[in-house]
């Protein structure tokens, strides 16, 4: 069945009848893996029989990231049996059903990423039906604009690394957490953050950004592993932070992303060296496999600790929060379970007086989902952005890329997510295209 580009299912099971409560029905599940743009991305469109709303077809848009082939198979070959023919406004009903069925065999992989994409698309449909942006449906607004920071990735970040003479192969997602070092050029922020950090800091300040995140220690891990970090290697890895402080002082907040590469002794040495540089936070210096070790690290680090988009369930956030293992809770809307679960996780953090952060170093709808949660949840303090993605990749995928002004993005004003995946991307001749229709 997975080899069929176009397939049909009959809506006849009791679960589907139970899920239908009078709203527009889901009539097709359409996915695309845009290998030629971002190979790790899975784009989703949920079609309905709701006609047009506000002059546009009632189609919900969603996405998730990493291992998109497995997510597509999960959507078309399994979850479609629940969704096709069902009420598109039964957001919580679909979330609980799919999550509970997935727990029978481990829901925290491609199943939860599939649920995340579905959840975005269903909220998008509800927003279009009511002609309101999602943040209004979530009880917002709590702010007039969304504060953002720049993660220093370039246009190629998250895709196959460049060779010295340009792309050696078609773009792909590469390996999670193993970003390439980039190459010289405009918007190559990962390259410039290491080779020209002072210039980059001044450039970002001129654009209105007042916070930037670097991952200048990745190359140390790649060269020597994550168990031991020499003082010589550490001084080289932290030189970009020193250059930023020397050039712009404290005008720019700085954060270090360790991508989970280091064990506790190395992480403690990194934290000790970072103290004098006054980081806003250290993020994922330790992989979040053991909550007790992260709590130990936070107690001894002497700088704020952010944990982590790698957490993919409310239970994991509960453990982190209860064991006082984080100063910030970083959440990715299209990994943790969509807008629904992101809001729940952010409010859980609020109960512990721990601020939340929205993650996006992947796709445009992940960013927009975070914007809607941040617009309506007072506990979220920052939305991550990658300006290189906003200016180069996102215009190739969505109809209205966001604009950063004075370090903020305006609240979306269009109904639903406030943005649409481009129609022309969803063509049956694309090798990453699939559609499953209601018979």
C-alpha cells in the first residue's frame, strides 16, 4: 500500500463514526516530502467537504520533521482509518484516540510526529471555520508581538553539507544535531558565527535582533568526542562568544546549544568556562536521557540551563520540572504533539514558575505554531527563528513568510495558522507525494 501514490479508504469503522460530530468531514490526507527544499520535512494537507471559507478551500495545513517517510506511512496506512470521514473540528478527540492507540507500541517516535502534523492542520481548519487566528481560539492575546532570537544556521543548515564546490548531492535532512559548518556568503550565519562572530553580532543588532544562539562546540565533539574537553579546545570553541562580547558588549544576549553531545564532566567544564561570558542559557549540553544527571548539572553549572526540544511528552517535561533540572523549558510544537500538547506543556512549566521557549530550526509551520502558542501563553519568553530559513527556504514553501521587526514578529492576523503551504508543491509527479482519499 505504501507504494501507491493515490489510494482510498472507506469510512466504515465504529471509531470513525464516533469521531463524526457534525462538523466538516476530512475527505483526503495529502503529504509531501520536499526533497528539493528541506529533505527532512513532512508537509501535510487535510482536505474537507466544508467547501470554501473566506474565499479559500477549507484545507488544514501541518508539518513535522525528521524521518518523513515513516511519518507519511503512519499517516496514510494507519491514522487515515481514524481520520477519513471524521469531524475535522474534533481536535481533542482525534488527539487522544491516536495517542492512546500509539501508546500500545511506543508513541514517542514517528507516531507523535504524525499526531503533531495532524493537530496543526485541525487547528488550522477550526481557525478558518471561525475566521479567527488560532491564538484567539487559545484565549489570547497576552502580548502585542512575539519576541524572537536568531539561531545561527545558514541556508543549508539541516540539509546535506556543502562540498567545497557546492552541493554534492540533492539536499537531505542530514543527521539530527549534526549541522554542517556552512560556507562563506550572505546569511551563512553558522559559518560567520565561528569565523566572523563580531561582524555577525553587529549585523544582527542592526536588523533588530538582541539575542543569538551559537553551537561553536560541535566541531570539538566531532573531533574528540563528548567525554573530555581540553582547555585548549574549549578556548577555541568559546572564542566566538568572547569576540561578540568584545565587539558589542552586553547589547547582545548569547546562548550556547550543545546539541546533547557532552557527558557530565565535559559539560561542567564548559559551564565553568561560560560563566564569565554571561550566557542567557546553555541548551542541551547534556543529552536529556537521564533527568537526575541533568538536575545535577543544573545545580553545579552556575548558569541558566534550557531543556529541551528533545523531550517529546508531557511526562518528560513533568520529570524535568519536578526534579528542578531546568531554568527554561524548550518545546517543539511539531515533535511534542502539536499546538494542543505544546500549550499544555507550556502551562505545566508555568505552574513551576519556569518560562517556556518555542523551538524552530526546521520548517515554517513549526514557527507559526509556536507564534500562536506564544501569542496566547504568557509563560513563553522567546520564539526561536533562523533568519536564513525565513529569507531563503520558507518563501519556497509558504505564501506569506514572517517578518522580524526590532526583534519581534507580529501576531498572525489571517484565520487559522495564518499561512498556507504553496499549492504548486503538491503535485502527483513529485517523488515525495502521497494522497489517501475517502471512498
